[in-house]
C-alpha cells in the first residue's frame, strides 16, 4: 500500500494548530501573510489569504502539490507528472519521472548549509546522558554504514531488517539503506524471536542489523540472543551486523559481523543512488487482527514530502525548535516524525530510548525541561499511565518551552486529553494528531455533531457493539466509564446477551491506591454510562484487571479480550506482539470468577 492521504487532502490538514483552532478569526485577520506561511503560494494565481490557499489546494491539486514537491525536495531528475491517482482502481502514483535520494534530502543538503547544526538528540535510557549528533556527523556515519552494507553484498532493491532501539545507529541504518537503494523494514526491538522471524521471512531478507543488547527502563534486553533464535528459522539470512550498545560480550557466529569495526574500514563518503519516485523506500509490518503480520509499502517521494509537510505545518515546527516525538522508530510515527519528517526539514529531533516512568513518572517532563523541547508527541496509553500518578510529577518540572502537544496511535479519552492539555500544557499548548496507514482496516470513524457545530469523534466504526439494534462505538462506552474518578483506563467489547442480542463487557484498570466496594463501583459505572449515553448502554459485565493486554505500541488487543469472554481460550492466536503475557492469564482467571458469580444468581 502506498501513501493515499495526499490524493484527497485539503490544505487544512497542513494548517498549523494555532490557526486551525481559530480559523474564523484567522480568516478575518488582514495581517496573515500567506507567503510567510507557505512561500510557494506566491506563484498561485489569485491566492492572497488562507481561504484562497485552501481553495486552491482543492481545486488545483496538481499545481499545489507540484509546487511543494519542487520547492521542498531536492531532485536529481525532475518529475514530469505530479499525480496519477484513481482510488477506485487502486492506482496511486506521485511525481512520475522524478528521481531523488531520500538520504540526500535528509542529510547532505543540510550539511551544505548548516553542517554543525544538531540533527539528533539521543535521549539515552540513562537519565541526563543525552548525546547530540550534528548533520555532518550523521552524514559520516550514514556513509560509512552504507559502504559497509555494499561491501557485504547489499544492493538496490534488497530488503534489510533493522532490529534496534531508538538510537543514532538505527537512524543511520535507515538512511544508509535509503542511500544505496535498499529497502529497510524496522522491527520494534522488543518483539519476540518468532515475530521477528515472521517479518524476516515475509520480506525475504538476507541482512539483519541489530545490537548486542539494548537498555530500556533500566533493564538489559538481549537483542542478539533474540536475533540468533529468529535466524535459525530464516535460512535466507546471510549476514547479521551487530552494533555495540553495552560492554557485554555476546556469542558470535560465522554470519555475525561487528558493525562499528567494519564501518571504520570504510570511507566517510558514499555516492547516493538515484531512485524513482515510486520505488519502494520501506516496508513496515502491522501485528494484524489475525496475528499474521502484514507488510505495508511506502515509496520515496510521496512519503517524504508528506512527512515533511505535516511535520512542518501540523506541529508548527520552526527552525531552531527541538522536536520531541517519543515513539519508537519501529512504528510509522517514528519513521515519519522521529526520522524522515524532521530531518527532511533540517530540524533537531529527539530519539527517546527509555520509558515514561524510568526512573520515575517525571521522566518525560524532566527531559522536556533539560532539552528545552518545543513540540512533544506521545501516545494516549502513556498519557493515561502518567495521569494515574497525579500532577506533582509534571508540575515539578519547567515546561515553558512547550509550544505544541501531540497524541497519536489510538483514541484518547476526554479525561486524559483534558489532563494533557490543562496540566502538561498549562492550557496554552494546542493538542494535535496525525493519521497514517499501517493497518489493513476500515478507515471510517464515527462522530457526533452538537447543536453548536462541534464534533466528538467516537472511534472506529468497526469497533462497535450492537445492543438491541443500537450501534455503539467502544470508544464511546470507554469514554463514559473513564469519567469515574477511580478509573485509569478501560476496554469495552461486545458479549452475547440472550435478550439484547449483544451486551457490553467492560474491563477496568483502577488508579493506584483506589479502594472501592465492588457493588458500589458497578452501580456507579452503570449510572454514569446511563447518564452519558442511555440506559441500554450500561455495561452488562464489569471486570477489574491489573492491566490490559496491549501490543508493544500500546494498542489494546480487543481480539484477545473477545476470545476470553467467548470462552475460546484455545483460539487466542498469535500473542507474540503482546507487551506483557501475564496480563492474559490474569484476565482469564478473573473472567472465571465473573462466571462463578453469575452462576450464583
């Protein structure tokens, strides 16, 4: 699958959040400079203000996107056709005839103008041990690594698996692949050997880049050991390049190559390969609802341009800002807003290696204070987790550098959003989001429109429960129960009901230190849902759990919850992407207790 969004994107997707939040006022404001906002607009006939620019982007998309592509990217050969897109036929082609190199766009051209500008700030697992990498240094590392790959037989079109934590060597590995025309597929450095092997086999990889070990939350993770187990199941692998993160020695086999040692044998210059706009840039795998990983393709020019533009306009990024996206490089958010978007814009981007609660729940905010982060982008799961610890950990750190907050990856409940906006951002920072395509999925979201014209997004339309003919989004039910003062987070699924056809079964995680009588809690939750939605929407079953089953990206695996409630434990499927396997057994045991209680009545 290629990037589809730009094919039908109006300009408001690129509008800075400050302007988006005050569009009526902005339209009337005569001081808004459309050319300062977007210099390319000077060449658009009749465009003098934001509404005119927006209309032009919709009515003249080829002229609009063509000008942005010419102005924002460096081309080896110019494109002759801006777009050839027919969604009904599945035809998506952008900037045909054009040739470019992504690594040149992300490094070389900035080295020519600002070689000593900081490109990466590596926020290591050890608090306060950040490492800064300039664009000049990043180019040198990337070229040495690219030459190492070439010497060991990696060619244009070959697939390379990168199994590394957020680190400069991970970024250099991605860019080195792009430089020589190889296709990278980054796998989160926490996936099991089985999950890694699945991705290696599907991508038909001959090359793996990893490290001896990783550090996360003060714990040592044996990456090399996991890779060794995976490679045993992957006869296609011919070489494993191993970076050094810790001083601990690891066993080496005949196909293992010490990466830094080999890189120092190479020159710090590597001729970039000219790539067609629609050549494959990377593969990225989803966990998939069936447990079988699915590879999604992103190509060169369209992805790079859209990552750069959304980074610039959605987050209102300006030269000199420090951009802090705490996603792992193994996810699309990490690809787009840790690596490619910020670097294409010549920005300074943070690589966060640790966890939000190490060494304490103030880690994010201490980092914001120390690094003077201007834009902070995190997941709702992490926000809900930190909410449990209260306001003190946030307010004890100076966050005055923040201009923008972001939340990504899943719906955020109103309580978490309010806390994020009001406490973390002091009510001064807009909260924004971006939307990418790494699932095979149903794209439609449901929403309510109020009498005042406001929209409340209720969640994905395929996450619905049909109660007595009423279709309810799970996010709607969860949003209601999450308003209870004792609830940290929740997950709602459908369950069989002999009268309603389908009822709701809600799993609840309580905030730390909360003690409440079960019968009182059940009644209060049902009352809240009845009041916020309707009586028919009140949960039929409520189960308190210590944690929810989540992937390592923080997404709740409702598929697992449904199978448990349906008493189909033998059909749980592939659980290799789970962050904590013990959560499943705890929920199974708790569900048995729920069934026993039901039987009594």
